[in-house]
């Protein structure tokens, strides 16, 4: 059963991943990528990591729904009505990616992988939590700071006119430098 | 199911993502390629955890790190696209090649 599921999820993930760069509409592309993520989450669950699989499913559903909004914002080909061909350097890209795959596959079969040591714990989620709150606490704290820095950086980048644009670098301008002045003209 | 099969799947996803990241002109599609590459890394990390060192949770922690990297990449990428689109009306990588060469 799990072997069948492995092949179904694996082929599904690769095929939908390939469709991402084949479909015409950017909205369809987003959902093809979502399908690829869901198949990968299935593989993760298959390996006994139920919690992480569900986290991937929930996170990617949210992320791809947000991505769909951006895709439609920047869409050049509404509803995929015209064939979309927005490539550059296609031949070299194919060569590089096929070469990468061949090199990785050769490495996978040539390397003598270490034998399995230990057994999975009965409750993998508990083991993960204990690890994150214990020996891997530094990892967890770093991730927290990275996410916080990302919030600041994205808000700053996405702000069109902030207070420093309006009131000067020291925020001491007598009046705000707005393109359209408000107030009653004093 | 063996480690090699899982790693082959990971390599396939990584190569498809690399192709997309290299060949797409739209910045948004380029980011989809990057996400697909990280998708392959998730498969590889989960397979390594299960087939090599299942006793400790380091492989699981690696998956958490990759998922976080995906979220950060997506958020930061869209913020940069929004900023450059607002400043210069650019949404293709070829139009933002000032530093190329």
C-alpha cells in the first residue's frame, strides 16, 4: 500500500511540478505548484512525519492562495487565453537542469549511504518538540528572529511613502512633503 | 521504497525547479522555480531522517528550517517585486538587469 502511495505521490509531484512551467494561465500555474506541494506533503506523511506533513499542507494552501493574488496582480496573460511563452535562455536552462539531475542521480547511486542507525521514536512530533525546545533551541530562536526581520523588511520595501519620505530623514520637517497638500492652504 | 528512490524524486523536483528559475522571464514564475527546488530539499531531508538517522530529530528540524526559508523567500521576493514594480514598472527579470555583467 505504502509503495503504491509512494509512486502515486512521487509521480504526481514531478508531473504537477513540470506543469508549473507548461500551463498557460498563471492562476493554473499557482494551483499546479500547490498540487506538487501537497504530493510532497503526502510523501512526508508516508515517512511517518504526520505533523510536519500537515504543517506543509496547511502552510502551502495559505501561501499559494496568497500567491494566486500576486499572480493575478502581475499576470500578463489573463485566463490563459493566449499561449504563454516567456522564456529566456531556454536551451541553456534545459541543459543545466538536465545536467544537474544526471549529476545528482549519479551521486545518489554511487555514494555508499550509511546504514540506518536507531529506530524512529514512537511519537515523532513529541521528539521534534523536545528537540526544538532543547538542543535545537538556538535554531528555533534564529528562525524567530529571521521571521521578525522579514516582517520588518517586507513592510519597509512595500511601503510606497513612509514618514521619512514625508518629514525628512530626521523627521523634523516643518510640514509634510506630500504630492497633494491637504489642509486649508495656510 | 528506498532512500535512493526518495532522493531521485528530490533530485527531479530540484532539477525542474532549477529549469524554471533559470528560464522564466516573469519574476513571479522565477520564484515558483525556487519554491519547487526547496520542495525537493524537503523530500530529501525527510528521506534522510527516516533512512539514515531516525533516532534523533535533527532531520525534522531541517524540514522546519526549509519551510521557514520558503515562507521568507516568498514574502521577501514579493516585497522586492512590489518595490521595483512601483519604482520602475518592472515585472520581468530582463528589465532589471542593471547589474548584469
